[in-house]
């Protein structure tokens, strides 16, 4: 290396060392300044763009579920040729008929009405005069009154949301309320039982 250049390099290094050694120290208790750290802008991974909102599935409530509803009418024969059969209606409108004796057809038969018709009929059963009917109206019950013999009997079971009420009605009870007869007739009409009870025998 050229002696002149060498001397120049040594002089620069000595000058820098002297400046570092003579720089004033910070006063006691003064925090050493920390260089500012740059803020990194958020990336797509750390702040994803929200997607379309997906609606939550509606939780089924008891009101959404089909009504636990069933009504069955049973007529037993008298000493003569009174029809003996059972007919039922479910909340979904399903009708089931079982002919036993003195009906146009015997055995099991099925039909269907609309769920809306079944719901409307359930509303009738929940209102008066049908809502308060329950228990026995038979010769062994004081409500029966004077008894006529050789009459048929009617049995009705109404299940509504898990609770069942049963009605026993001997048609020979003189003091039985007219609503008992009306209830049995209403069940026959809504189920259309006449198509199997009174239809001509094939």
C-alpha cells in the first residue's frame, strides 16, 4: 500500500475512535431511546375479508312439530243389528276403520283427509261443548239417569299432546247430555265412516 494512503486511513480510524470515546453519556436515570419499530400492515391472512353471512338454521320448537293428536270412536253392538266398528283419526289426517259386525265392510280400511281438516276438528274438540266431556255415562254412574235396555255403547278416546281423556257412553242413559251424541256423530262425519258402515255390501 502507498505510504501516503496508509497514513490517511490510519488518521481516519483514529479520528472515529476519538469521537466515539468523547461522546457524552446520557444522564443517570434517563432511559435509552429505543428505535421505533415499523408497523407491518395487516396481511390477508391476519385480517381476512368477511364472507357472506350464512343464516343460522332455525331450531325446531314444539310449535313446529306435528301435534300429538289422535281420536278414536268405538261403537259396540246392541242385542239387535247395531253396527260394531272402530274408527280413528290422527293429527296428520290419517283415517283408520275396522269393521267388526253388521257393517257394510269388515276388517281394516284406511283413508286420508287433509291435515288442515284434522287441525280444525281438534280445535272443535278443545272447545265447548266437547272440551269438558270425560268419564263414564253408563248405568252404574248417577249421571246416567233412567236406563233403557238393549242399546249400544260408544267409547271415545281423545289424545291431545300426550294427554288422553276417555268417554264411555251407554246410549240408553236418559240423562246423558246431547253433546255426547253430537261428539260421536262429529267423529263419524269427519272420518267418513258411513262409506264403510252403510255402503252396499259387495
